[in-house]
C-alpha cells in the first residue's frame, strides 16, 4: 500500500479553497442553484417574444452555467483526489445529478430558438446591442438545426444522460478503485506493489526482467476481466451510435467531429498518412535494438532508456525551476503567469492511495485552472507536468480574454498548447546538455513522445473507428474480436524489427480515452501542429511567439482550423502531417549519428 493523502504536506496539494473556503459555502451555492432551476420556467415559450427576452434568458443561463461549473469542479476535484472517500463520492454524485437536472430543465432552449429563422436573431441583435455578446453562441445553435429534435425528444435524451454515462462510470470505478495487480520483484529483487501509477516506473526500468514482469502481470490482470471490459466498451460504442443515428448524423464519428467543424476526411487522412510512414519507426526499432544490446526487441523494451547511466529524478521544486527555464522562449509575461500555478497551488502532486489515475487539467472560469497528476520525479512526470500546465495556461489566457460562453476552446486544439510545452522542454534539455549519453537519452525520450502521440494514438483512433463501424453494421463484438482487432493493429502500426507480444491484445482494456467518443485522434493532429509551432518559435521565425500567444487567447471565438491558422498552422494542407514525419526521421538520424 502507498501513502494516505493526509500524510502529504499541503504545498503538494491543490488549493480547492480558492473555489469555496468551506464545504458549507459549496452547500449554500448548491442549494441556491437547485432553487434557481425553477426560474427557467418563466422563459419557456417566451424566449423569442422580444430581443430583451432572448437576452435575459441567455444572460441568466450563462450566470447559472458559470456557477454550476464552479460547484462541479469543486466536487470532482474533491472526489478525484481520493476516489475511496465516500463523503466526496456523495458530493460528486449529487452535483452530477444537479447537472443532469440542469440539462433536462434547459433542454427546451435550443429547440425553441431553432423554431425561428436566423434572420430574426440578426434583427434582435440589431435591436438589442447587448445580444452581441452571444452572437457566436447563437450561430453555434443554428449550426445544429438539422440535427436538433423536438423539445419533447430533446428532453427525453437529456434525461438519459446518466444512462449513457454508465459505461464510463463503471469503467472508472473498476479501473481506479477496484482493480489490484499484486506485486512484482523490483531491480533489487524485493517485492513492490504494481499499480497503474507505478507501472510507468517499471516499464522504463533498465532491468529487462522488471520490464517484462510488469508488462506481463499488468496485462494478465486485465485479461481476467476481458468480458466485463468488452461489455463496457461496446455499450459505450452502442450509446454513441444510437444517439448519432437518432439525431440524423451519418455516423457517430461524423457527430463527434461535426461539433468542432472538423471534416471526417481529416480523421481518415490521419490514419492513411501514419500507416504510410511506418518505415521511420521500423528504422528506429532496429537502432534501439542495437543500442539496448538485445537480440530481439519486444514491446516491453520500447520504453527502456537507451543509456543505463541516466536515471535523473526531480523534486517538485526542481521540476518547477526547469519548466521556467525551458519555457522562457515564450516570454516574461508567460513565465510570470505560469508562476501563479505553483505559488497559488493549482497543482496536486500527491501520488496517494485512491487518487484518480492519470493526469488532467480542468478549469473554473471564475477561479483558475487545476492540474492533477501523481508525481514520481521521473523525466516522464516532469514532461507530464509541462503538458498539463500547457492546458492550464491555455485555459488561463482564454478565461482572461473571453466571455464565459466563449472561453472553452475546442477539443481539436486542446492538445496543442500541452504538446508545445513538452517539445520546448525536450529541446531545452538537449540544447543544454554537455553529456553525449544524456543527449542520446533525451532524443530517445523525444522520439518516444512522437511514437506514443502520433503512431500509438492514431492506432487507438483506428481501433475506435473499427469497433463503432462494426456496431453500426449490426455486428456483435466479443472480447475475442476486440483482442484480435487490437493485436492486428499493433502488428500494422509497430511494423518490422519488433516482436509484438501476444498479450498486448488485452491492452485496449486499460485505455480510458475510448470512453471519450473519438477524442484520441486529436492527440496526433495536435502534436503535428505543435511541432511546427514549437520549431518556429525556437528557430526565431518572425512573430511566431506572438502568434502563438494570440492563439492561446482565442477560446472558441474562431473555428479550430482558423484558430490554428492564427498560430501559423494550416491543418487542411497535407504538409501539416507529412512534415511531422520529416521531423521524426531527423530525430532518428540524429540518434543514429550519436551512436556511430
């Protein structure tokens, strides 16, 4: 067992008191919102009676939504910091129920507005200048006109939110709270607990026995729950497909991408371009096999450092100072704003028992962003911290420069800022190292990021696409089908010069992003965009830094494609992806040269 949360000092914990000073403040706000829900009744049937009515409804709803976001963030932060705490489980549960009530109560708004023609909206904006604040939101509503149902049907769907969310909820409880992997023998041949949190440390070990043991035991444990995970994943796919079909989308993929104005061709093109560029990865495997000194390279070897001498660990303070230096190319204003994340305790570092797995950044518009991770001092964790702080700064600048209804940036651009930070960190470390072996290690780490973000996430994207298409075609996929599909994709994406171990076929069970409805492809497209942005900044391209910082302020005031154009990237051009593989191949060549 690890440490309990109360065993960590407060400076390593996020400060939820910035949201509410006490739980009683949260309770008062919760009760106020619960009571105010009935205020929506007076608007129903009268939204478009006048320009003033429309404005009052939109302003009331914005204020309500902002306050609801605040109590929701407070509750889910409390719950995620210790998922075994029943008090916070209850708090989050009732907050989510209030969110469900809000969705159901407000489900009349969009259908009622869509009964009109957009010309009426333009007329009202002219009559009531305050409506200009909501012009983008109103345009967004009319974008969905052909996919919006009647008020009664919308209400029925909104009341089913908790049902549709069940697969994800059960997955989280099973994976984060109930699943146990036992122990393995570490480098010193002593027993050590294997968890999702500690797995990264073991799989990156210089000791091949440790890597193989962790890899095998983790996936063997998942294999014992294959029927449950298969049922959950296919229920998630079926839910997405059913809702998309009911609304009249071509597919659930179309429905997901339509939200962000992304053509389906971008998704398909990503898969096609990546699969055409497996050769540089195979070249890297051949080089890595040689550098590790093994006769065959297995999947459990891919995360091993190529230099046994380098195993740098960082304290939280050392990680902070390193990020200040690495990101200094973004300017003094950016660094001064970044310092608030540490000084005001936006970050939760504690790897305590019961804490939600993984890492994320979330935001309360009227407060500030929050970052969760379980910090273990590894370079990978420092990189994760840089990643999540990229999200945090994106939220922070958007919140400071946009209205509440316009600050939430699109998922398609969400991973750009995070990846820019990671690339800048890696490039800083490489440029400032005098040690040849360390430089090898760092380039290998940068290559790993590319492999994990472009090759692996695109493989996930194709897996997700396949299982949704199979369900849409009326085919029932068992755990055997899912395993076979996943194993075949591993063979295709990892290419030659590597042994694709049979047990990898169970890995799909441990990927939480499969419950986020076609999210993962954006890691790959965003990384390609981030490579160009970061390299333009490092190479001193005129206005590259200024354009990037302007991009961070946009929120959702522009489409994702147009937002990236502000930052100097056109994702509609094939070069955006092809250039990323030139960059990757150059990294492999650089490592090969260092090894000669």
